[in-house]
């Protein structure tokens, strides 16, 4: 069973408070989460294992930077994303532009209820089609093909809707959108 945001955050806070068993539980629970995260983005299994280990080391060595009042998974996936970007730079790997959006999306932030409400508020500012496609793909984990089949739209239409919606959300978050 995959640990949820509350469990992970509890173990992180326990570890910060000096409870070694909580810290050990956290690190063990992160292995399958990080493996899945990297497995969808990096295709060499050796690279996946290396990235998981690097991320676990970063979580351990940078644990003092974690803000107890914020979602743990957002902090975790930010570290994971930076480790992956560093990996791509080191290996000089290229990523097809169509996959870049999915690679850079920080996952797990929706696990906290506050973040979920913020996401729903933001999605409420978008046209219905864009909001539905973003929900389907990024919150519910549907593939482009699954979102297209469920909505009756073509795959390209789904991709365009998600791209435009995410672009509009980014502009709103930066404060340049209406």
C-alpha cells in the first residue's frame, strides 16, 4: 500500500523530532513512490535506481529545509524534479517536447486538502473543457488516450486543451493573468 500525504508528513516530522524509526519508515515508503515517479520519465532502470538513491540522500541531508506547515509531497517532488533535471544535464539526454510538460509537472501536491482547494479554485477560472482535461490527466492520472476516449475529443484536442489551460494557470499564478 502506498503511503498518503498525511503518513509521509507524519514520518517526516517524527524524523525531524529525532524519532529514528519514523525517518526509516519515511525513507522506505519513498522508494516505490520515487521509483514510479522516475519510471514514467526516465527509461533506463539503472538511471531510475540512481535517481531514487540520490533523491533519498537529498531528502536525508536537506531535511532541515522542510517547512512543517507545508505539504511534504510538494517538497519531495520538487527535489525529485531537480535531481531529474540534473540527471538529464549530466547525461545530455534529450526529451521530446511533447513529454516535457509531464516531466516537469510536480506531482503529489494535490494530496493535501489545502492544495486541492487551491487547484480547484484555479481550475474554476479556466474554460470547462480545459479544466476537465487537466483534471483527467494531471489529477486523476489518465493518459491522453484515456482522457480523449472519456471526453469524446481527439487526442490532439486534449493535448492542446491541457497545454493552453496550464499556460493560463501559470500566468494567473505569476500574477499576469486575469
